C-alpha cells in the first residue's frame, strides 16, 4: 500500500508580508498627518501605489516562484485595506 503524500506547502514569508503592511501603514499615516483637503486623496492613491511597488519588490526578493501570485495578492490587498482603514479612522475622528 502506498502512502498518501500531501502537496508541498507554499512558503508565505510572513516577515515580508508584515513588512509591506507596516510600510503601507507608515505611508498612510504620513499622508493623513501631512496633507489637508482634496489633495489627501491624491496622496493616498500615491501611497497605495508605492505600497504595491514595495510589495512586489519584497516578494520578488524571495526568489521563489511557488505561491508568488497568492503572496503578492494577499500583500497588496492588505496594503490597500490598511491605507483605507487609516483614512477612514482619520476622517471619523478628525472630520
């Protein structure tokens, strides 16, 4: 009888995911603290774009193909959600 073998797990590189999210949080906080009015939305879009570029750089830096799309998608989604949450909290607290 043969043993059932599970497929290999894709490495998540959690440290790189968290690093991308922390960078997104820093960008988001800088934007809400340093900008005012309508310009804030343009700067938030720039912060999200820079966070995506950082995410891709961090994930490409792993030099592992397996799970790249999943890791990148998860990281990018996290960056966008973090920046949006920071802006929402800022708008609700400070109007």
